C-alpha cells in the first residue's frame, strides 16, 4: 500500500503542485487578513504541517526545487534592497535615521554573538546566528503604522529605519559569512583573505557592471515603461553569474539595484515589476522552508533558541536606544525605537538557507531555530509596535 501511495505521489503533474502551492499562498493571505496573523507565519505553519515530519502530503521531489526557488527569491529581494540605497532616499531619511539603523544592526549582531559565546556555542555557529540577527520584517511594521494611522517623530524614524536596515543587514551578513568560512577553513590566511575579497568585492563589481547597461536600457523600449522581461532578465542574469563565478549573489543583486536606482532616468518601473514578479517565488519559498523544518531537532535547540531570541531583542532595543542617543534623537524615539524593530521574516529565512547551503552541518541546526524564532517574532513584533506607538502618544 505504501509503495502504491509513493508511486501515485511521484506521478502528480508538476503544474498541479505549482497551482496548489500558489493557491495556498492566496489562502494564507486571506487568512492573515481575517485573523491578524502574518502571512509568513501562516505559510510556514502550513509548510511544517504538510512536511514529512507530520502529514507528509508533499512528494519528495518537491524539496529538490528548494535551492533554485531560494536563489530566485533572494535575487529579487536583493535587487529590491538595492533601491533603498538610492542617494536621495538616504538624504531624505536624514542623519539620525542613518546612525540609528547602522547602530541597531551592529548591536543586534554583536549581542547575539557574545551571548552564544557565553553559553559555550561553537564560534562559527555563533557568527552565523549573529549574521542573521539584524534582518527585520519591514512589511509587518509598516502595516501597523499605516493601519493605525500613527504619526509623530517615532513613526517617521521607524519608517526610515525599516526602509534601509535590511540592506545594512545583508552587507553585514556577507562579511560575517566570510569570517565564518575563514574560521572553519584550514587554508592559509592569505588564501582565505583572497577568497573573501573575491566573494565580496567581486559581487559588488558584478552588480555595478551589469547595472550600468540595465540603467541605460531602462525606458528605452517605451519611454518610462521598461518591460517585466527586461527587469527580471537582468536580475536573474546577475544572480546566475554570481553563483557561477562564486561571488556573493546577494551583494551582486543589491549592487545591481543600487546602480539602477542611482543611474536610470525611469528607475521606478523595474522595481515595481520585480515586486510583483517575486510574489509566486516568495510563497513557494516560505512553504518549502516549512517543509524542510526538522521537528525532531527543536528540543535540542531549545536553550540556543531562547538565547538567540532574548539576545537579539536586547541588542535591537539597547542598540536602538544607544544609537538614538548618539544621533541626539528625541527622548520618545530613544525610549521606543528598538521595540518597533523586532519583527523578523523572509530575509532572515533566506539567509538561514544560504547558511545551510554553505555549512550543511551547522545549517541543519540553524534553519529550524530561525523558522521557530521567525514565527515568534512575526506574532509578537506587531504587538510591540502597537504598544510602543501608543506609549509614545502617536496613535490617533
């Protein structure tokens, strides 16, 4: 009987599975709107329930798509993050937002690394957890501010920070990933330093080199309206070349986005196109992340997970307050800004999957930990945002 079920599952047409995954994403969106539970959380929970550890509803060959779906989704996310490095956007955000965003990103990573070392965790795993700590969920925070109609210095500062802090987080992740590779490598210092420089500098150079012709072509086919094919073609070409050349494809796609945002005359349209194009891939990405969740590992990761959640929260809250003091922000910003940055979602999961790809043994422990903490932060993060906005007197 078991062989018959397996045979039937292997014969399920690919197009049927894709349709089911996308409709599940639609259901998660509707369920999230009705219940107030973030869509990411709904998708992860569905993925875990349908995965091999519980209901085992998904054919085994579906998990083979995961690496490719991850690369596609993160290439698009990296490109969109690059837009946030548009010069005039940073100028509009102001010096205070810039200082606070950098401060909370560095503080979150440093606090998580120190906490993991205090409990005797392997330095490589500590570095990798620290690398993922700064990643946030701008959509969850933005939704609360817009839904409640909040206005005031805290709301304005938080909106400016969430617009750029994931970009800083990806840059820091790339650097810490290289440091973790150096720690785990037996190669000579000169060798791994050359490899690190190639990965980081090569990724940035690739993005800039491809970004110049993309910026020139944007709007040429029809003034102000470059096509979806043009935008997605350049983004996927950049990601694919980065993987082929063994450079950081996250940094490459970010550099591509930043170059287009700064040089193209009609730069808004390609980012708008990619935002729409990435949705199906993001839905599959979250569901497949849930499928890969190893339930049996959760008890063993309990203490590490608790330390990660607490140290990340302390780093963001304390780092936000300290950086706000340095930036001479208003007391209402200083006392509340870190509490509004706790949500964590897609970027953190994507980084965890990259870690699993580079460090299979460590990554197999990190992925379930990050999925579990993401669900907690996604549920509690918006609650803290509403609480601190109300405390700041910015809710109408």
